[in-house]
C-alpha cells in the first residue's frame, strides 16, 4: 500500500476530499457573508440559521410535497431569499449606517428564534435526506473511491463562487453595487433604486446560504443545530480572508477546508481548532485579513 509521510494514500486522499467538501460549504457561506457585509455593512449572524432553513425547506419539499432535489435547488434558495427580503425591509434597513454591533445583535437574535422554531417542531436529532439517484455510487480512481455527489458539490460550489466574484468585481452591475454602498446619493442621481438594490443584495446573500443548505442536506443530517455548528467557522473564514472581500472568502474557505482535512490525518486532535489558530496568527500579522484592505 502506497504511503505518504507514513499515511496510506487512500486515507490521505479521503480526508482531502472531505476537507474540500467542507471547504466548499465554507466558501459559499462565507461568500454570502462577505457580500452582505461588503454591500450592506451588516454582520449577518443569522446566516447559519438561514443555511439550516434552506436544508429544512428541501427536506419538507421532499417529504410533504414529493418535490425532488432538483426542484428544491431552485425553490428552497428562493424561499430563503424571500425571508431575507422580509428581514431586510422590516428590520435591517434601519441599521445600515449604525455600528456593526447593532446588526450583529439583531441577527443573532433572529438566529436563535429560527433555531428555536425548528427545534420545537422537529427536535434536535437529525433527519435524513435521500440522495438523488443520479449521484449514487462512486468514481473508482484506482487509489481512492470518489463519491459522485461530493464531486457535484465541489464543482457547483467553485463555479457559483467564482461566477459571483466575476459579477460583483468585473461587471457594471457590480460597479453599481459597490458605488451604492460608498456613495448612495450619487448612484440615486443616475436613476438607480438604491434601497431595492440593497434589499436584493441581502436576498442574494442569504439565498446562497439556502442553496448551501440544500446541497448539504444529503451529506449531513438535516438538523436545527446544523447552522450553529458551522457559522463560527464560517465567520473565522471571513475574518481570515478579510471582511467584505469576495475573493478572500472563496479562496480562504476552500483552503481552510483542505487544511482542516489534512490536520485530521496528521494531528486529529487539532482539527477542530486549527482554523481558529490560523485566524489568530493572521490577525496578529495582518489585522485586515489576507485579502482585506488596510484602512
């Protein structure tokens, strides 16, 4: 059996694959957080709860209405985005220009409310979500077995993340979004509805969380706690990459997933803390994050 640094290659590649899958979810969730913070100046602590809501929407669509995974990939993120529209219009709209703490406290409270609602109806134990038939089985690469569904998750995550980066950083729409956060009055002078743009930006950011929840449902059990279990790591990813940095969220999310997977192979006890150790080191060296802009 081939070994690398004394570790069987099958075990090493398996953990790298697991790390890349986790990193894909970190990237999508941190991307949504970065978009919301960069465009709205809101630290959205409800992001993990909305990720959980997306997974539950997929589960309910399948078990109550017989709607399959493919339709849930569209319906559930749209449903989460609509919840985001309600949240932004009724609560967050008044906090954009205030200190970050106000938005953080409000969205933290929303997260607790959403988690409590689903825990009341479904309990704390996980619920299984059936894997789509087309993704059953594995690719046999000789040195490892590659689950088809995990390949799908990684591919979709990478394409989605870099498409979002391209739209925000390289297109006219993205330029309007960035300008609307820095000088909304000037953008309004060009006839652009800035409040609507802000609402749609928040809806898009939380819609990404809902989409991540749908894709996570067949891998992890659907549970009211799944959002709170991941959101702290995702915030660490955003801080390391740089608050509001789109590219930083993507690259850091994928990289930290791989680092986490490697840590499980060589020093499993540190796998749950390695992300926070890296965050502490980065903040000591570069407080704005790896891709953040120094003020």
